[in-house]
C-alpha cells in the first residue's frame, strides 16, 4: 500500500477536491423498498394530504406517484399510505404512523451513512495528500 | 425508538427479506471520478489492450467509452489510460501503474462499504424482527 500511495500522490491533482459519495436504500426481496425518492414523496403526501399535490411538487405524473405508493403498500403488511376514495383530486391520502417511524429510521440510517462517507473522504485525502 | 420499533414490527413482512443496499463512487470537484462503471471499463482495457474491444465487452459505444476515458484522464495530473495512436481499431490503450493502484484502492473501499451494508442490514433485522 505504501508504494501505491506514492504513485497515486504523483498522479492526483492536489488542488482538486476529491470526495467519497454514494446512495443508499432498503430493498425488500431484492426490489426497491425505501429510498430517497419514496421518502420525499411520503413527506410531500404528509404535508399536502394528497398524492396528486405531492406528485406535482416533485414534478412527476400522478400515475407514477400512485404506482410508487401502490408498490410500497404491497411490500408491507399494513399500508404505509392510507388512501381515501372519492373527491375531485382522486381522494386524500394520509401516512400511517409506521410510515412516519420508517422515515425517522431511514433518516438515522442516512446519518450513519454520511458519517461513513466523511470518514472515507478524510481517509482518501490523508492517504494521498498528507505528507508525514 | 422503542415505540417506533413496535409499530414497524407490526407492519413489516416477517417472511420477506429486507436488506440495506447502496452504491459508492469517488468524485472530483463534484463530478464523477471513480465508480463501478469506470472501474469495469479500465479492467476490460487492461485485459484487451484496446478501448474499442473493452467497449464491446461492456456493450457500450466506442464513443461513450472514449468519452469516459477522456474525462477520467482530465481529472488527474498524468493519464490513467495511455493511448497509442494509429492502428485499425483506433490504436491500443494501456493502464498506467497508478490506474491499477487506484483500482486496488477502490476495491478495498468497496469491501469496507460492503461491511457497512452488512452491519446495517443485520441491525435492521435485529431492530424489527427479533424478539427479546
């Protein structure tokens, strides 16, 4: 590793800013279950009480948002989003308590991931740019 | 958190397999620098000695592969891929030693990330499905 470090020190731009970044989500039976897109959609539904309004705020079609929620609901025993039928805009929608709890869990998970990325970014810079 | 756990225990499918997954890459000045796609392309170039052959194996156009390499080369002081001009297939290509070293570093980083994902997957299952 010492040798590698020396080679890479010569080749990387010391003036530039390198960082380790990534994305994270939870899968259910190898299909997407809970990631940034769904979390954002759920938060908009929580604020607006409506899938169509939430979809508009995310600039996605109602159909796409509805499919996302439908798929999410099929992956749990009890729906994350409770749909109210009727009404001009296709009915209202509210989050179940468990959906809110899952958002909190996912946010805590994200913070641990951010910490991992920070440590790796610092390690990268230390390995390649610091002189001891 | 105790309360959250109880709600989520009721709502998640105990029979299903939940896992925490993700992707990881290194950025340079907030642009992609080193991730799975480029690593795979570099490995194919190393095996075949040619960008066009490497592109074929990845089922991407020569133009796209060339752009990927060109951008990568612009992000370091010395090129990662050394191009040899001429020849029927647009000339040969070889990896610099530093490119190989960076691949090794990225693979080690990936292993630490896999470990993080494993720990988080186990934590998720323990938090939501184990009865104490």
